[in-house]
C-alpha cells in the first residue's frame, strides 16, 4: 500500500489529524495521557516533515526484559531500547498502549515512561494500527503467541505490503510460542528472544539494515523526504536491502544444527531462505534451501532434508525464467547429488528383513516422485533398492524384475561403473546384496514413460501380498 493511493487513510491524509484515536480515552490517567500526547506530537511532526518512525505493536501477555543489569536481571524493555537507539539516528518510535490492559499499565509506569505511546480502545485499535503500519518504516511485534489480536496485526502487515519491514520477536525456552510457527513463515524477519544481540538488540541482523535505512531517510532534506514519501517513491529511492540478514540467520541455523536442534535449525534456516527470496534473489534462495537441507541432515533429520530438495524443485518451477540455463543445471545437479546421498542413508538404515516392507514402500514412492521430476538417476537408484527390499522379503521373482530394470539403466548410461562379475543375466541376488545398490552408478534411463509401468506393476505377489 503506497501513500499515493491511500491519502485518506495515511498520516499524510487531510483527515488524519482529526481521527478519533488522536484523543485519549477519558479513563486515561496522567501518565498515560502524557505518553499519548507525546505520541500525537511525534505523529504531527511526521505529518509535517515525514520524519521516519517505528511502530511497536501492542504487547500481549508476558513482558520481556533485555540486557543485563548489575543485579543479573534484565535491564530494559525492547521498546525503550529501540526508542533511544532510533532517537540518536534522527528517527522515532511510537508504541501502542492497550487501554484495557491494567497489567501492562503497571509495567509501563516502572520501565516504559519515556516511550511515546498511543492509548487505544479496542473499538478503534485495529483501524488506527492499520494507518500507522502503512506509514511506519519499521514494525515490531513482540508476540508470545498467535492471539486473535496478533493475528489481526500480522495480517494487516501483509495486506499493507509491510512484511519486509516487520520484525517478529518470538519467545525462547522455557516460554513456548502459543501457536504454530509455520503461521509466521510469511515474515522473513522472525527471531527468538535469545537469538538477539544480548547487549544491544538493535544490532541484531533482523533490525540492523532497517535502522540504518531509517537513519538515511532522517538525514534527507525535509523537502525531498516529504516529496518522496507523499508520492509513494520512497521505497524506490531507498529500497530495503536485507543486507546481512540471510547470512546472520543462517549462522544461527548452523549453530542449532551442531546442537542437534532440528526444529530451531529449520526455523532459522528457512527464514534465511525467505530473506533471499524477499530480496528478489531466487538463485540465492535455492542455494539457501540446499544448504538448509545439509543442516537438517547434520541435525539428524534426513527426511526433513529431503523436503528441502522438494522446495528447490518448486522454486525452480515457479521462478525458473529468472535463471540462466547454466544456473539451472548447477542447482539441479547439486539437488540430485544430495538426493542420491540422503536416499542412500535412508535406504541403508532399513536394509534388514524386518524393515523390508518399509524399505520397498519408501523406494517405490521415491521412484514415483523421481519419474515425475524426470530424474532418471534417482529412478534407477530406487529400482535397485526395491530389488534389495524384495530379496529381504523373500520375493525373488519380483527382485529379479527390479534388478534387471536397474541394471539395464546402468548399462545404458554408463555413468556409474558396474563390476563385470555383477553384470549380465547370470547375476545372483546374493551378490547384489553384497554391493550397496547406490554404488551402481545409474544414469541414462529409458524414457520415464517406459519406466513408469515397472513401478505400477511392482506390487509383491504370492505369500508376501501384504506388502
């Protein structure tokens, strides 16, 4: 949403200064009124000069202290820290006060007096917040969970095109995020509290480029700043760079992978990939997905690592036009190498008689996916493992069929060398099981349409029909 198209609803609109939420509720005490008046004064200055400001959304449930005081406890609230940090750079911060939240009011009197804060009733809160979101250059949501209020605010950020400058601060253990973290996947700047810079959260990777940008906007000639803002050209003149964000988030993901924390690895790494995509760097986006797969495998979840390769395939299908032929081939080759390696790990872990059914089912399903992708190497790999599973289950005729398919693919491609003693019609399956099937380098396959019927017909028969 640009200012040019929303003059009536933005702080630059003619009716904005007369909005009902500019007047504090009659129930406000002296402290609340003073902070409300300070916020109104700041917004009036923005109306006149377009001085950039950050918006700190309503705080729900638990308040978090950051830094470290001499007594070992937290030293400051996030909004106080950002208010001071931005003020030094010529920008400002406005917080939203909830008129019905008596607990927060008590905390504010102790820790938060200096931060300008609009006091809003629930009846007008969301409409006022939408106006402020559309005008601010940084939005902060310190959310303990996806309450209805948080969901409304985050939805407004997306609808108004401000997700790129919205920072979500999520709780760290022992506190738990109330909701599904997948629901915040649309926000690349999401971080847990303990991942922030402990001494100076404003220096954290999710904040740093946005605060630097606000400082540059504040230094513009006021007339130029007003012209760019009111014409809707500010983002074009000073685009959001995401500089250093993906790298910083991925560094955090790598640390979690070393600690074998799969969930945290995926969350931080997927944010890095989203940042690359938000910055219109599709090749970097896919590279981060590949590297995230490596981290998930390192953390101990190879199946999750494989889903990263599926995400690469989807990104290629959606944005392939943005890549050169050479770049496509490089990404596909890197994805194929990882898939063969990780499938090999999964298959080998099931190479026992008691897991024969599971091995056969997994190899068959992955072979079907490989045919859909026209990935002949992986298709051949899956045939060879289906043969092994059939041997382990005592289905020797079925094993012969799958082994012949796999060997014919290998002989046709000649990408992987097959030991001479294992080639030809006379091979025995005892010998096949002595050689890990992934060592058969299988490449140039029959056309996928001709191979597909083998998977369709490959249902075990006779006494093992329960497979």
